């Protein structure tokens, strides 16, 4: 069971990194390094950006829940 949660943690960590890097830069930072600062701001956020925000929050909450579950399982295992 711990191995399954560990694999899920690695998968969700990589997914979370990918989702964070996909966000449009709001000025300065790592996203400018990958071309995020070259886009013009038309104003407001599009539906795609809002959905990306929602997906990122959900994946982040799942990531956090996996960490808590792993901590509890490891404490009970020892």
C-alpha cells in the first residue's frame, strides 16, 4: 500500500510541476524563461486559463492528501 502511494506521489508531483509551468507568467519569474513573458496581455483570463487554475488546485489537493496518507501509513507501519 505504501508503494502504491509512493508511486502516486511521484506521478502527481510530476503532473503538478507540468501544470505550474503551463501557467501564463504574470511578470518576471521562471515562466518568462520558457517564453511566458513574450505573450501580450489582452486583459482578463480566458476559460482555458481558469480551467488550468482549477485543475492545478485539484491536483495540488490530491498531492497534499497523498502526502498526509503516506505519513499516516508510515507512522502506523512502524
